[in-house]
C-alpha cells in the first residue's frame, strides 16, 4: 500500500468513526428519557469495546493483542472513556446536546494531556497543530 493510499484510508476510518460518534449525541437525547446514564454508558462500552477488540484482532492478530499492556490500557480507558463519558452523559442530561458537543470539542486537549503524562510525550509543533485543528474542526 502506498503512503498516499494509507493516508486516505486512515482519514476515511477517522471520518467514519467521527460520524458514528457524533450521531450518538442525537440518539442519546432520545434514549436518556427511558434509560439511565449508567446503563447507557455500560451498553455503549460493551458494544464499542467489543467492536474495537474484534477490529484489532482482525488488523494485527492475536499475538499482537497478547503482547499489549492490558493493565495500562484498561487504566487509561477507564480514566478517559469511562469517567469522561459518564460525566458527559450526566452533563447532557442536565443541559442539552449543543452544550455537551462544545465540551466534547475540548477533549483533544485532555487527550493530549493524558498522552503527555502517561507516555511522556513532549509538546511538539505537530501535536499542537493537531490539537488546534481538532478543536477548530
């Protein structure tokens, strides 16, 4: 696969993920009327984690998955996905989808901070440019 094809494919994957993720805010508004925030969070995580693990196994194989640092991944996932999503659901329940979307637009900053803390990544021009593009996009 050429470098250009790889970039186009990666961008299409990101576009699809963002489209699915953004559509969740609209459907969440309807589901919150009947479900609790905690149960919605649990269902969402079971579906998304199952999909991601299957996708990972298909892309990189079982051997690569067994070599991963599962405890570190679970900790970062619980911190980033678990607690963050729970508070987002509560925030949307107390306000509206627009306010929640504005808050979510700030998540790239939080993601970069987590990466800098846990992976000891230094702030670079490319990282800063990516954050700025993600927030303005």
